[in-house]
C-alpha cells in the first residue's frame, strides 16, 4: 500500500484516464538555460503541483530523439517551449518542436506556450540572426551530403523545422527581454499555465493498492455510532507494511465528520529522537482538538494530559495515533478518562497488545476493534512493482520472470516493492538479474533492509552523501533550511532531494519538512555504522548521543568526522558535566555540529573553521563569545538560550583584541544565511547585521523580551524570511523590520498587535509632503519611492510593511475590522495572507484591494459570520466557522473563477453547517425551511409530516437538489422504477418543456465508502458523474433513501433522447446496496393564460457552475463528460473511479 506519485497528481480534466502522465513538457536548449531560467521555471511548476517532464541529458547534434521524449510529449497536456539564442542549433530541440506542434494538431485540448527568452519573435518567425545562422548551417550540411537519400532526408527535415519555427512564432507566447527580473516573470507564467490546466490547489487523496476492503471496513466502523463511549481501532503489523498510509487515507476521507480531528504521525520516532518529543506531540493534539487560543504553554506532560482528557470527554473527535511504541504514549496522548460518545480513535502500532493494556485502566471501556495488516498478494505486488518501475500496472514484455522473482523476494512488503521498482526504473533485464543475484547473497541485514541498502548503493556519490546527512541529522527539519545548509557542504541539494523523493527514499511533510520512513533511516544509519562498527570516532557521522559524548569526553575525534550530534538531556549523565572545547580542535573537516544543552569550558577558538551548521540549544552564556571563528558558517541555531543580546558588530580594534583576527581579512559570520534565536526569552536586542550580509532567514519566534532590532538589518539585501511570531513587542520592531528591502515572508502570529501595521499613514501632512516631492500616492506607487520621499524625522515614526512581501501571517492577534487600514493595495506582491483566530466579523475591506492575493486563510474567528467577495485573484480559501455560530455565508463575485475552498473540520456537523451558503457553489438548509413553492417546482410531493419526521437537510450544487433520509422504499410519486441500481429509458414526446429529472434510490444501508450517480445522454454524447452528499448520516441498518432533482433543460435532454442512469460505488460496481431505483420527469405546464410566471427557481438557476451553465472546469478528458463533486470545494480530493482503465505497458 503506497502512494504512487506519478499517477496521483492528476488535475481535474484528467480524472477518468491515466493517459496524461504529465501536465507540462518542457522543451529547452540546455546550453542556454538549463542551470538558470529553465531550472527556476521547473522548480516553480513543481511547487505549484504541476507535474512537469524535464529531461536531464543533452543529446549530440544529429542523434535521433530518444523514444521516452516522444512518449513524454504525447503523455503531456501542454508544452512550454523556451526559445533561446541557441535553440535552433540543436536538431534535437527542433525535432521536439515538430512533435509538439503535431501533438497540438492531433489533440484539440493540448496547448503550447512559447517563451521567447532573450530573442525576438520576429527572429524565430523569419529565421534570422541566430535562428537564421543555424538553419543556414543545416542547409550547407545538406548541400555537402553526397548520398542522395540522406540529402533528401535533410531537405525534408529542414522544411519541417522552418515551418515549425514560423508556426510557433505565431502562437501567443511570452517575451522576456534581457535585464528583466526572471522571478516575477516565472511566477506569472506558472499562474497562467495553472489556470489553463485547471489544476486544483489541493493534495490529492493517494491511490492505495490492495487495501480497498480495508478502507471500506474502517470507514464503515467510523460511521457506526457508539452509545456509551468512543471506539478504538488498532491497526498492527510490521514496519513498512502500510499502516500509516492506510490510516492517513482514512483520516483524510473522514476527518470532516467530527467536531475536531487530529493526526499525530511518527510517535515512536519523535519520542526516541527528541528530548521533549512526547510533550511536543501533546501540544499538537491539544491545538487540534481544543478551541484556538485556549491552550497555554506548559512544560509538564501531566498538565497536557489533563487538558487532553478534558477535551476528549466533551467533544466528538477523530484522533489517529500513528506508530505507538509504548503504554506511556497512549497514557499521555489519550489520558484515562474515556471519550465522548461517537468519538473514534485509530492507533497504528507494531505491538497490538499495547492497546489492550491501555484499556485496562479505563473506567468505561470503549469497543475495541483490531486489524492485523499483512502484505500484498502476488497480483497486487506485481501491480505495485510495475507501477513503480514502468509506470503501468503490468510488467513490460521480457520482464515478467524477473518481476516475479522480485515479488517473491519482497513477500508483499509495499515499501520494499516501491523502492525496488524505482531503483530499477529504466534498467534493462540484465541489470534486473544482477540486482536479484546481489539481493540473494546472505548478509547481516534483513531481506527488506537489504532492498533499501541496494537502492542506496545505486545512487550517485553526491546523492549518497546527501542521503546520509539527512538520515543522520535532518529528518523532520525544514526543507528550505536544510537545502541551504547542505548546499554549503558542496552537495547538489535541490536536484538531490528531488531524486531521493522520486526514489521513495525521502518524502516531504505537509509543512515542508523532510520525512523518511524509519526502516529506510535505520538502513542509512546502519551503512554509516559499518564504516567502523566498534570505534565510533572513526565514522563519518555520529548521531548516537552516548557515542558522541564518549568521543568528545575522551577527545578522540579526528578529521574523518563530518557531523556530530549531542543533546545532554538524552543522557543519564549530569547535564552540568563540562566538556572541553579542545575536543573539537582535531576535527578539521567537521561541518555539521549540534551541541544542545552542553556545558563547555575552554576557548571557542577551538571550534573547527569548516563548520557549516552549528546548533546549540540551551546555550548558557548571555552573549556570543567573540572567539568563535565561524567565517564559513551558513546556519546558526541558538534557540532556547540565555542570550540577552546578539551583536557581532565590534569595532576593528575590539575585534582584533578579542579574537586576534585581522578585521580586514576575516568577518566572523560573513557566510551566515540562517539565524534561529527562537524561544530566547531573555533576548533584549539584536544587532550587528552588517557582519552577515548574506542572511536569508531570521527566526525569532517567542522572543518575548525582544524590544530592539538594529537598523543595520536594512543592509541584509538577501533577507527574505522573518518570523516574529509571539514576540510581545513586535509592534515596536516593525519600524525597523519594514525597511528590509527584499522581505518576502513575515510571520506576526500572536504578537498582540492593536492594529495592522500600515505601509503608510494617510495623514494630510504626509500626503502634502509626497505631493511636494511630485510623487502621486496611489496603488502603483512603490514603497521605496514613498520612503525615500519622506524626511527621516517623520519616517522614523511610521510603521509600514515592505511592498516586497509575498506571504504575511497575522494569526491570533485579536484584530478587529477597525484594526485594518482602508487600503492595502501597496502590498502589490502579496500572494498569501493568514488572518485566523482574529476578532473580525467580516472580510476587511482592504483585503479586497490586494491586487495579487492567491491564498487567504481566515478560520477560527469566533465573530465571523459572512465572507463576501474576496479578491477575484484568489485561488485558495481556507475558511472555518466557529462552533458558537448558527449560520454562515460565503459570497463570491459572479465573475470570479472557481477556486479551491477548504472548510475547517470543526465547522462541519455543527448548526452552522446546516445553515451554510457558499454563494454560487453550495447551499445547505434544513428541509423544514424550504419554501413549499420550491418543493412543488422540483416535483417533490413531500408532506409536512414527512419532512418533520425525516429531519433532514437539502443540498444544492451544480444545478442538483438532493436530500437523504431514513427509509426502505422510494416515494409512490416516482413513476418509473426498477428493483436494480440502474435503468435506461427514452425521453417521451411532450408538448410541455422539460424542466428537470427526479431520481430516487433506496439503499439497504448508508454505504461506508463513496457513492456516485452517473447519468448519460447517449444521443447527445453527454455524461454527468455526481458524488452526492452522503457523509452526514450514520450507517442505519433499516435503510436510507436518496432523492435528487437535476435541472436539465432542452440543451441537455430532448424528446427521443436515450438516457442511462447508474448508481455506482468507487470501483464502478452497481450491485452493492441498492434495492430500488426510479425516475420521474418534471415539465413546465402551460396554463393557457399566456401569463408570465415568476420562476421560483430563478435564484438557483442564476448560479454559474451548474448544469446548463459553465461546467468547463469539471470536464474530464473525455469529451462531453463532467465530474461533479463537492469534494473539490471542501479541502481534499479523492480520485473518482479508481477502477477506470489504467495504462498497459508496451
């Protein structure tokens, strides 16, 4: 059971087919742009979740195009062609161009975007300058060709190339002149590509192989009620068998059904590798299942256990505890007071007996269900191996025998099969045979770990070193910071991490952290351990705290040690034991060093000069010792320290006196890019920024005493990320922080801001001053122009934000609507804004003035009732109502493009949900509140008694009204009915106008997994696949009835049209729970008076994305077919119809 990355990143328009493996094919001349423009473009596309093909190899001129490139072009939905100076000098590029344009002609939905990179479109169209020179050389080569047949071939090729260049120059493209900033240009082009592709900004629910029946079983269990207490479900099995993936899948599918939900991943690893690991996990679960801002920070496990117990007792929650390794974990994360009725807890563990032992201490014992997860069968294993190795669901021709041998070796272990398949991708059969022979050799590792070891051995040397660094020191660390640090160790981090992810040796967590399966991490560390099993000082990396302490204590470290990790809190030794600094003096090549809560004595000059990363949590001094010679240091982390000031700005005389260094030769932190001083609660001031001009990331979270940041921070031109979250005096710091020229990300969460810092005070005096300097104050005026125009005396009293900001977070500041300025349009580059946990009642007017905003998060605001007309540029909205609310409303601009809308999990299953309206997208009301005229117009003959008795809600979306209620039989007024889950019929002739179709079906029970309605008009070649709202009714053995009205008009259905209707589950089965199915047609009746009647459904028909309206964003790659599902609005995606045809290997 694994995530198959090549197949999962499907956009909406390719939901029912696996033919499009890529969203974009990149065509470029590597000599011109590989290491700069194209590399940046590729990374931006990937970060935007656009699956992109980029070939890493250059082909000699004259050699034929590789078959895989032809396949990739045909398997893509679009192509981006980077036409650069030497593009035409590559026959390979020209052949690609011809194929791309042929594909565009062959496929009407395929689109091509040319980028004229430092070249004029006219030069391309007329083949002049560098393009003309290249074509002239080809013509000259043709003329000197002696062989007539080859000369003819050259002539045909040149003719094709000339036509292709002329054609591509005529397409609508993008032009980038020399000197233009590429970052903004690339972001613009990616935005355009994303819009044309219709890629949704969500994480798709992963495909899982061989676990469908397990998913259905757990989902059914989740929907079952519990009268006394919550229920517990334990999934046990060996490491790597798929417990976490299964639990994560089920969690994403069902977390919205509970008042609160929490997924705690990797518990055993977190507790084993971090001193406060269990405490940190308690903080996470408290934050997830308690109200925002209701949790105060403590450092006692028992305090948090009590808080967790209280929350679990009073709320219906869904909690997943992943990788539980001890009874202590369960006691701390669940407590012993029991659960609120209806709550569900899923536990994954390698030891199922732990849950049984835990339950013995509960007064009210919940129902306990167990599942032992075993391996995949041979068929499923072969399917997974083939998907990983060949990107299809069966072995390639000639690979059947070797594939079966590997399936037998892996014994159904999903992770081993995936890693093995990706390691053997693009390898011939002989290489597969060699791999098998090496696997079968006996060794100390288990069969499964041997798979991982061999996969690691097949990496390039640079990637091996990168992997070992991450496995030993950086699992769970921020990806961006890790890339910066390890790049300074002369490793190719961006491409290397991407390859490790592609090989399933590494994964990226939800918050951009580096994650690694424990078995793979253990294998990597085992390889390092084998460098010198009995003498740790001879190994390249030391991560075991006991061994690191012993090496330092005995001063045995030498030049072979590249990295060392020590946290004194993880040892039984006295934390006050002092280690001498000269223990580091002989480690000449030490680049990575962590000395957390270590007491040191001796001169800091002994620290190795080659250090690139130094982490010293709990540093005991109140200042930075001047003897540190860290001119090569890139990352410095001194969080949780006793620092009072941090200032490296000594005068030349002071520096030479303190350090003995010539200030003209050395600067102590000249290479520093990352500075982390978070949780330094005594820190008062920060200065000396002139000493680290390369600084990129500054983290000061929870520095509660910080009151001064030196103005020298203005000199940090590379500084782009600042975190001031929960700094109580942050408001005073913004006068300085706001002057950082190129700041892109600013975190001001929990800073007690009384008002939102404004870029500019709208004082009359200031306006007059600007006018006096001939600077007009409007949305186009840059921040730098405004600041330069204001005298220093006035400027120093102003608070403003840098116009370069791309991401701004203002969560939990108690800001009201009055706290915001009237206009924020000067933040012209802002794309992400986080306003969660504030005291706003509606969307502040100024937010609508942000010209480039793409993501807005505004959840957990207790007074928020409506969200009207967010900026039209928005692509992603995270929105949550509070539990106290009784109704909620979201209103979009009618012309606004469809966006991705996330609904906070605690919003669902509350009164607010049932009174909710997402204007133009979704509406849900209590059926008792629906006007009788509306029900009559739908053709629903529901009595008041029936409505009151069923106590249900009516949903409306896509032009479809629906409701679900308890019952065994469909209503008598449904005319055409069958005792089946499908039916076919023809639309009869009628003098009246068809207004819609009522569909009703009865189920023996509410299904435990997704259900779909498929209506096809065979005559008009139109199909609608709809996932109805089935998630809000618990499983009832007595049965349920689903009723829906589809607002079909004459364009969708007409007299004589042949119609088929099917009720399906996600595997395309139509014979699961349906006992009866029926339809009735609804017509407009002519009363003979020729009077114009008011259309009571007019409001609903005015919505844009409905049947008969604009459903283009929901069209699949099959012409005339539309997939309609509310999940595309509510924050998670699930690939529909996973049993639809998969690609076969050829």
